[in-house]
């Protein structure tokens, strides 16, 4: 392990093997860091924070600070971070609010400059957050979502897997998987077709998702009717087994929403093949 002589490491911290800890890094409290992580100059890791293996944490990142929540009363709360994540300069992750609660981040994510992950958020894996993208408290971001720069996501909002959200968008409702979102207020501008292709969705799977998209945003049906029609595609074997898994992901997301699904479409023809 390589530790710069100016780094300050709490005696209670548990640091694994092969880590590189740069100048003026501060690690305080019950921090647990796995193996082969790189922590850049001026970074602070504090609180009851657990970090996995192979993460790259650039300079002046702040992980584990108290939540920006007036109800926080000083209880011990947590941050849990997986493996192979990249945190660029000035990105920050706040710990949970209620006793023993946690902010949780998965694996292989990329958080660009000044990305903010608030208290009690749950971020999956392979997520990208561009410069100054902001998650309010208790947000959920599912796998392979792409959140562009200066996007503001309201607290408690859920972002479905394989979504892409355009620069400067303000998101106040749940966004179903596979969608392309833009504007303020946010609107659904189509499907994230490029993202689906890049992530190995074949023509048949993309066609099934496109049919579901048209039922939700082009048919004039209400959401209940749209979901019923998507379920019919599955039960009547109008889509492949693999595509049925994709549609069930969409249905499950919609049916578990408590904040409401974003249904406002942009009145142009986007998202085609």
C-alpha cells in the first residue's frame, strides 16, 4: 500500500491491500476500504463508509459526509460503495439520514465532476452521471442509466434502467426503463435506441420495446390500458422469451411506482429504428 506522508488516516479505519492514498487525503471514522483503490489528493472519506475494490477516486471528492436533511439528528448512518467505480473531482456522496440507513452504490459506475448523490439514494451498476448531475434524497437509479450534465432529479424519483436523460432536464416523476428524456419540465422524446444497441439488445428485443413504447406514448391509451396491452403481448406469445423479460422489467417498474410515471411525450417522431 502506498500512503502519502501528508495523508491523515484514522486509527479506527480498516484499509485493505494495494491501495494508493494521495497527498492530504483525510480518512476518518469507521471507514472500511477494500483492495487496490486509488484515492486522489485532498479527498475526504468519513463516517461509516464501506468502499469495495478497484475504485478510482480522484482529487477533492467527499464521500460519507452528513446528509443535507434537516431531520438528521446525528445518528450513525452509512455509505456502501461497490467495486470499480470512478469518482471524478468534487463529486460527493452523502450518507443516510435515519439510523442505520444507507446510501448505496453498485459497481462500474462513472460519476463526473461535481456529480451529487444525496442521502439514501440507491444507484445500481454501469450508471453514468455527467458533470453537475444531481440526485435528491432517496432517489433510485437503475443499471445502465445515463444522466447528462446539469440534470436535476427530485427526491424519491426513480430512474429506470437503460434510460438516457438529456442535459439540463428537471425530473420530478419516475422515468420508465429504456426511455429518452429531455426538457424542463421533462418530456419523453423517444426510446434510448442507441443505448439499447450498445448494450446488446437485438432487433427483436428492440422491436418489442418499441411496441410497448407506442402503446404508452402514441396510442392514446391511459397507463392502465397500456400496461394491460403490454401484458397481452407476453401472455399471447407475441414476443420472444428474451423480449418478454424486457417488457416485464418495464411492467414491474410501472406497477411499483409510488410517485407517478412520466407520461408527457414530445409531439415529434423520435425513437424509431
